């Protein structure tokens, strides 16, 4: 959907071009965030397959269940993340 918005033809009106440019910046940021989140989810699924999901990659201790509920793709416990 974001790619379709980028592919749309641009308006000739200067003010409209400015608005479209701002929209493109927002869409680009959203797309980068989505790609990053998908990468994190993929990594978490790999850790799940390896039997390492839910363990901190820094200290090896279990990641707090509350933290995993909020950030299911986190790889660090609360202590190591700060």
C-alpha cells in the first residue's frame, strides 16, 4: 500500500507538491519502521525454532513475561536493555 502511494503521479501545484513531499517523508518513515519490525519478528521466530526464545541474548537469563507481552520480539531482558 505504501509503495502504491509512492508510485502515484505528482500534482503540478506547488503547494500540493509540498504536501505530497511531506506525505512521502511520513510514508517512508512508516515503511522503514515496518521493515525493521518484520526483521525483529523474523529473528524472534528463528530464536523460537532454536529453543532460545525468551532468553536474553546478553546475559542468558529469562526475559520477563511482561516484557515479552509488550515486545514479543525483544531479545534482551529489561536490565540488559537499559
